[in-house]
């Protein structure tokens, strides 16, 4: 679905142009984000990067109503801005950005492909799998328009996102090979002709998607149980109840800026714990006994799937716990 279609179906959200107007109202903050992202290095104008940030905001808040300025700014401040600027420059075809991208990520993607295929990074199969992704990233693959990098929203690092995309392409390639095999009898006779009369069936989704989501939800639930009650309450109100920062601050007796900082800290800590749990593979999650941990590529898929619209029940994950000492906290300036 293209961006124009997304904007038309955005519900109560202001759309990309509306987010851009909200962002341009805070010039000092935009300048700070551009400096942090290193946009000048790639020749990206403030106006161009504002549009990129607006695109990311539109993807986040689509259909959720117009966010308050503080909530919008807090979300954008959590993005991996330097990676977002690089992806933006590559999508725009900036030669210097592509040279840097290839130097930094080609070897990394080949190593990831080797791990997926249980080969060395220098194996021809690993190089073929990794390098096949570059055509899509550059935007010249058959049947594609525009760079695949336009789907990067900066919520994860560029490395994590690339690893997840590569893992999905690996799954797609395996599935395509199986579909071709099913067209052939054991004697090698080609049976494709009769199938031309049947409706075309689109490839199914990743068959492991639901398992990854269950493992992620289970790890997240365990990690949340070990959080301090006050941190868990902030996360619950922000994600499960969709409360604004100001509302959370009033409920907990905190300044809005403190709520923002504490939410970001808790998210970082949760992510580190969840990744380690998925990596270690110990314990039982949602009835599934795990004898081995997930690979880095599989962990990346867990995070990417969880970042999308998923059937994870936030109300069940964020069980209410009393946050001690709320009335005793003094407001910060």
C-alpha cells in the first residue's frame, strides 16, 4: 500500500502533512534531531528530514487519533535517528550514503545469511541470499517501485531491521522452493499445466509467525513481572490504557518530562531482558518448553512482528499493580 493510500485511510490521524506541520512548530527540537541524525553528512535538508519524521509518525499513530505534541515528540525522540537519516539518504539515491551502507552492511548481511543457512559468510549460497536483498533496498528489483528502505521507520536499529527482512526473504525462498517441488510428480513430470486453470494462491504468511509472537509475549510477560511496580504502572497506563504523558504524570505525581524519561528507560531495560530470554531459550513460555534459544535473526523477527499490529493482549500483559509512593513524589521542574 502506498503512502497516499495510507494517508487516505488514516482515520482521525492528521496524516503526513499534518504531522509535518506539528513538527515545524518546534524548530529548536527539529534542529536537535537533525544534528543527532547527522543529516548534514548526507545532504538531507531539514525540510526533507521533517517529512521523513512525519512519515514515521503517521505509521505509528495511524487510526489512533491526533496525539498531543508531547507524546509525538517523545515517540520521535526514541527513534534511531542516525539510522533513519542513512536509510532516507539511501532511498533518495545519495551515492555517498550507498557507499557507506554497502561498506557497513554487506559483510554483516552475508554473516547473517551464513548463520541462517548454517554456512560461512563467504559461502556462495550466503552471498547470494544477502546480495539479493540489495536490489530491493536500492529499488530496482523486478515488479518493485521505490526502495525497500522506505518501510524502515527507525523503531529498531537498521541492523535489526535488515536482519529481520533478510530472515523473511529466507523463509519466502524456502516456501517458494517447496511450492515448486509440489508441482512435480516423483517421476519428474511437469504438472503445472492443469494448475493454470485454478485461481492463483498468494503465498502464505511466515508459518512461524504465531510461534514467534507467543514466545515474545511470554518473555515480555515474564520481564514485566520482574519490573518495579511503578515502572510497570507507567507502561500499563501508556500502552494498555493509551493515556497521555500528562495524564500519567497527574496519576503518579510526576512531571511530564519525568514520565517520558522513565518510560524510555523502562523500555530499554525490558528490551534487553526480553532479548536475553529469547536468546537463552531456558524455561517454558505459553506452554511451549524451549530447549534451545533463538538465533539473532529469529529474535529480530520476534521484535519486528511484535512492532506490527499483532494479537498480543496488552490488558493481560499489563496486570494492574499498585505503584507505591505516588503521592509522596514531588514534581520536577
